[in-house]
């Protein structure tokens, strides 16, 4: 099993030598670093309506701005985690925070959709360096009961900041503007860098010592570059196809596309099915390449043998489906509230707050319930609550529904999300061999981020398509010329519904504003029904989870649990950190 040691004795202390304050102060720095990337992952949904209005984003731009962070994060999580193991986790943390903070400044300074999307993608790179470095460092810094406490803090910070992120973002945006919600990353990042240099030790995977002796080139060979490249390209193509389908046509090209020497004309085959097909081929190639590398004993980003473990296989799929539903929901609801009611970011944050509150409350209770009913049953109960909440939202939502009307269903959804997310990781990893726990953890975290990216792309596409179609139907019997009807419907769809506010501001177009409100309600209901169907599929998958003796021992020992977006740790006996290491996020 890989062993982690402190790689810089000159730092003057080790975990065994300093059981006191300095180590816990380092833990605080690490937790705040995780909080920084979690907050920026969750506030975009709240800030997006105002960003769309100020920068004039299209629906496609909005979907890319929301999904590209999770997509890049997912694609790079495991290879950059491995790089941290080889070159030093504190170095990875420092570089990741630096990239993340500078990219946040780029988001704050963005003048158009392209700059915004590029900066969000760069933030994903930084986040993919920070998350695995923090988890592996915590695992190396603490042992025994202190390790369980530290993992509990690490997971609680993820849960708390995921819940409070939208509220904090809405408050900052309402008082100082949305740009400050990202620009504040610069001073926060500088403080984290100073804290890490003073309080966090350098750790590495000592199993790679021989590789490091071979120099940087040898260390780089330990990273599965082909797997990483195929993952980025394959997932990127799938998300691109889903997002751009409404723009260029799902089968027949409805507008020309040009890039470099390539000129795609109108009327023929759309580029979208070609891109989707290419994504499918690239992901199939990823599976083949990873099998070949694993068979030859080389490092892999995705170990195919892990999927022979039933609970892991079903748990990874359920994790992705949960995030499809969650991120799709958080993407659509703020757009509905802004388009129909003109809600400010803080008002939208308060509307989403019941979801966060439910997740925090039920996440803390989930462990005790699992001890009585079994963790696999808790997962099913949580997913059933999620399905029921989204269905109820779809069936009761009208154009007059406010944030208060959404609150009961958001709370129910949050309770289900907390139960599911708090236990699913533990169930999924319970049967994974200890030597594979790190890569299994990383794979499940990657599945969550992939689900987030695909969820925004898929649910956003359903929302935008339904919005345009519903508005066109409502205008069909009006006295407006057909060309004007089509232009209004297209403007509403491409603006992600924010065009409704312009209609409300013109008293002479009150009838059009009412039609836009009804169309927003129709599109939101369509999106919620698709979300409920996806979550129902996740419920069916979770029904195949089975109890595990390892899982029962984990809960009985009081091991830490991970909350939305995290990775579970395992209980540990009191050992010297130089002798053994628990699971890390990278292989």
C-alpha cells in the first residue's frame, strides 16, 4: 500500500511530534481551501440570471458558463491528484489556489460570454488540484481518532459551504455586484497561500520515490496522460453536443457554422450529431485504453476492474444521476424566478436556502439512521424523497409560484439529498480493496462532476427548447406577423427567459409578458419532469445496492462520512503516518 511521509523535515515538525494547535491550524487552512472551490461551484446558479442580463449571454453561453467548471474539474481531478502525490501535495494546493484565485479575477473582469467561460474553465483546473491535495494531506497529517475528527471537519466544510455558498453569493451580489463574488477570491487566495506555507506540511506518496529519483520525466510517466486526454475530449464533446443542439439543430443544420477552414452549411447534416458521435467514440476508446494499460501494469486514470464490484458500479452511476438532478434543478429554478418575478440574487438565494438547510439537517442524522436501517436503505429513502419533491414541484408550479411556493418542495428535496449523499459514498466504497480505495474515491468524485456538467447541459437544453416552443404556440393565434412571432420566441429562448423582464417593463406589451411568464412555467415544468425521470432512474439503480459487512463496521466505528461532492474516509487505528496511509483521492 502506498505510504505517505512528510517530505520536508526542515518544516520542523511531523504529525507524531506535534499533536497540538499547529496541526489543527493547518487543518483550518485546508478546510478553507476546500470551501473556496465549493462556494464557487454553487454560487453560479444564483448569480447567473444577473450575469446573463449584464453580459447579454445567450442560453448556450449560460449553459457553458454553468457546466464548464464541473466538466474541467471532473476531467482533471484524478490526473492532477496523482501529480500532487508525485510532486508534493502542498505544492499542488498552492498552485491550485493561485490558479483558482487568478481565474476568479478573470471571471470578475469578463466582458463577454467567451471570456467568462474561459475563466470558469481555468477555475476548474485550479479546483482539480486543490480538492485531492487537501484530502490526501488530511489523511497524512492525522491518525486514529484525530483522523476521524479531521475527516469530519473536512466533510462538514464541504456540506456547509455548498449550502451557504448560494446565500453568500447572493448577498455579495446584491450589495456589491456579482463581479465581487468572484473577485474576492484574490485576497482570500493570498491568505490561504500564506497560511499553507506557514502551517501545512509537504507530503508525497513514498511508493513513487523510485520514480522521483528518475527525475521529473519519470514522474510524469506515472500520470495516465492518454486516459486524461480521452476523458477531457470525450466528455467535452458530449457536453458540447448537448448544449449546442438547440443552436445548430439536433439533426439538420439550422444555421451555418464556421471555424478555420471548416464551413458547415445550413440544410445538411448538423454538426451536433457528429460531435455527439465523436464523444461516444472517444469514451469507448478511453475504456479500451484503460483496459490495455491496466493489463500491462501501467498507471490508469480509470481502473476497469473496479466496476466488477457491484456496489461500486451501482454507486458511481447513482452518484452521477444525483448530480444530474441537483445541478439541473439549481440551474433552472433561478432563471424561472428571475424571468417571471424579477427576483434579485439574494431573493433567489433565500428561495434555494430550504434545499441547503434540508441537506445539512438530514446529512447529520443520516449516520444514526444508517446504523438502524442500513446505509443502502438510507440511500433509497433519500432518492425516493428527491423524486417525490421534484415531481411535486413540476405538478404544482405555475406562473404565479414564488420562492415561498417552492420552499416546501425544495426542503423535501434537500432532506432527500442529505440522506443520499451522506451515505452513498460509504456504501459504494465498502467492498473496494484498501489498495484501490484512493482511485475508487476519485472515480466517484469524477462521476459526480460529470453528472453536474451533463445535468446542466441536458436539463438546460430541455428548458430552453420548451421555452421557445411554448412561446411560439402561445403567439400563434395573435395578430403579430409570423416573422415577429418567431423573433420573440427565439429571443426568449436565447436569453434563457430573461427577455421576459424587458416585456414586463413595457406596458404596451403586457399580453406578451404574460405569455412569456406562462411559457417560463411550462418550460420549468418540462425540465422538472425530465429531472424527476433521471432521479427515478437513480432510485432504480440504488435499489440494487446491497448491505456490506465492511460498511456496517465503518459506521459502527464512527468513521467520517462525506457529504455532497466529497469522498468518504475509512476508520484507522493509531499508526505512525510513515507506516501506513488510508485512501487518497488519487491512485
